[in-house]
C-alpha cells in the first residue's frame, strides 16, 4: 500500500512538472497565433524597448512574443528540454527561476539594448535555464546536478556564442537578452543555494 502510494505521488509530481512547462509553451503558441491571425503582428510592439519608460512593459510581455513561426519553434525545443531539467526537482522551483530570469533578464535587456530596437522572444528564458543549470551544479556540488550540467554543456554549450555581440550571424538576435537571461539564471541558482543553506 505504501509503495503504491509512493508511485502515485511520483507520477503526480511528474505530471505537475510537465504540465507547468508545457503550459507555458502552449501560452507562447497561443499568443503567437493571436498576434499572427487576429492582431496582424501588432502585439510585437509590446516587447522590450531599451531605455524607454514605456518599453519596460516588455519585461513581462516579451517572452510570449515571437517574430515568426521559425523564431517560435527555435525557442520551443530548447525551452522544453531545459525547462523540464529545471523542473525535475520541483515545479515551484521552475516557476521561481522563471520569474527571476524574466525580471533580471528583461531589465538587463532594457539597460543593455540599443535604443530604438524592440526585443522579443522566449530565448531570455532559454538562456536563463541554461545558466541556472550550470550554476546549480557549482553551488549544489551534488551528483545529480553535476550530471545534468554536463548533459546541458554537451547539448547546448554552443549557446555561449549567442551571448557575444561579435559572433552573431545577423543583427536581429538579441545577444543582450541572451546574456541578461544567463546572468538571471546564475543569480537564481545563487539565491536558491543561499535559501537552502539557511
């Protein structure tokens, strides 16, 4: 009876984590469809507009906005993989990391971005999860976190180039968002480590 209850709790926890991650992904796709087919692309103006007071609203809205389907797909796949890895321990941890990365990554983009540009896309979260998973291994010093960090480094180590302005193949990639998101991930890992230590 005890074993059956434990298995039921594990399955429930896995479903909760998957539901939270793919719930956000569903929101990305829903907003893209509304923007594409209902609002005629007008929602993109709600992205982050660096150093403009009105552009601060994009800190919350930008992760849900994408330029086109290719942009959305290219963010969806790594978001799902890295997001699930972040959520493996706890769904609430995933939500907290997402909130921290959204805030720090968005504000960093607003400060670093070129005035007159608009930054959109969930890549700030993707890079935030990337940074968080690597930093978590450094702070936790646990086998599980270390193995996850190795897998992330092998699969997505090339993402580091996306944080550097001189290595991008074209101008419409927000290296500012990528770098700020990764910094947000590092900070989130540090915050969780200090909380657990206490």
